[in-house]
C-alpha cells in the first residue's frame, strides 16, 4: 500500500494512493480513518490526488542519516570506505514534502543533491535484533539528503551543512509492501540523469543500520532512517528541478529557490 499524507481544505489526513499511473491525474486517495502507525481502515471516501497538496509523508521526531554507505560515492569525495556504519542527524525542521521548495542557504556556495532510500519506522523500538528489523518498519520512501558541501568540508560537525531548513525532502508517499534489497535509485536535475545506483550496493544493508542505531536510541513511529547515497552527487543551483526516483516507490520532485 502507498500511504500519502496530504492537506485538503485546511484539513490534514493520511490516504491510501490508488490507481496505477504515475501522474497525479490518474491517482486517487482513499482517506484513512486513524493513523497508519496503528490499526486503521480505509474510509471509502476518495479524493483525486490532483485536488490535494501532498505533505511530507511522515513528521519524524528524528531523521537519522548514514554517511558513505556506497563505496563509489565515498571514493568520489576522496573518503575512505568506513569499516562501521556512521550516523548523523537531520532535524525535524529540515523535512519538506514532494513539490515543496528547497531553499538555497545564504551561507553556502556549493549545494549538493544526494538521492537516498528512506526507511520509515512503524513502531516504538529499541535494541532491535536483526531478525526483528522488518517488524519495526512501516515502509519506504524517497529522500534527498541536501548538503552544503562547502560547509560540510569547513565545519567538523555537519549540523549546519546537512541540517538547515528544507534540506530533507521526503516523499511522495510511503510504500509499505516492498523488498528494498535491490532497487534502482536515480536522480535527475532538470531531466538530466546525475545519479544511478542500486540499493544492493549498500555497504551496510538496512538490517545492519537499524540494529546499529537502535542499539543507541529509541526509535519512534514516523522516525526516518536515510541509508546513504550512490555515486554521482553534484551541485544544484537556484531554479533547478531535482527528482529522486526509486523503483517501486515513485518520484520525489523539488525545485531549488533562493532563500527569501
Ligand atoms: Mg547522504
């Protein structure tokens, strides 16, 4: 099931995306009674996707992002491939949805895109054993780990470089029935392909990442884990339209604007 979060006439709701096309005109939302993190049912009340505004599919308490989880990407930036996974945070205020604007921050001159598969946590959990990881996952969505590369190089901690407002586009929805182990992940800028990889190229697979982070902290429903980016990262400029497409999920599109 594809679960979207959206607003219509000032109300916010979750809905199941129905229809087989990829353009909003071909899709409808069956409004969900309740929330997707517990038992819920479909109301049977349907609205065309073209009539709503999509919101970030979840409001995470925290976004935990993994770095250098694809060998080719680690090397393209001149970094060693790390032995163990390493994580950093993107704050909840960095999250935006499909169609929202990425605001180019005033303190950077080198904004980069990073297409990533995002894991959405479905239930509160801690110290998750490897064999239980699938039980704590609600589903998967597309993410763009927008990075001020010059600031990342300059500052020891990445809080500003990767945590500024609008630096975490997520969407367009959460796909709950998906084997994430070998999916095509690609990114285009103004229709031109920049990144292409497969999730099977991850150095540390999703199970390892959830074990690793839940060893340290409680994960809450709606929390998001970013799993790293394949090779091909590069600059964005004001006016660009950047799109992340992951096989079996869909396309997350955002435009870059100057911060007003
Ligand atoms: Mg990243």
